[in-house]
C-alpha cells in the first residue's frame, strides 16, 4: 500500500508530515486531505482563529513528489452569519 504525506501550509510556515499515512490510492489520500482541511478550519473557528485565511495541504509520495495540492478556507454564509466550511477544491 502506498504511503502519502500531508504537508500543511499556511502563509507563515510549512508543517511537514514526517510520518505519512498508508492509503490504497490517491483518491483515498484526497479524501483524507479534505477531512484534515475540515478539521483545521473547525479548530480555527472554535479557537477564534481567522477561518478566511487560505491554507493548503500538499500531498506527496514517499519520494517527495507532489501529487495533489488542496487549497481550503471557510467563507461567510450569504446571510453574513458565522463562517461555514466550503468544499475543498483540488488542482491535479
């Protein structure tokens, strides 16, 4: 089973995933990255962080080759209520 690494990038820093995760394929890795993105935005919302700041998760293989780049953030609701998590967009 291939190993995928999920490196988290903010405007200020890159937090590398040094352990990686064994997953069956890139589609499973993409779903894992989306779940991570949702958890990161929810954590920011729960701790008073700015959920509108773009963040990304860079998925690489064991050789360090970038396979997928997922950018995410939360935007405001149309009624100006609290921010809600938007579906992540990927660039292949």
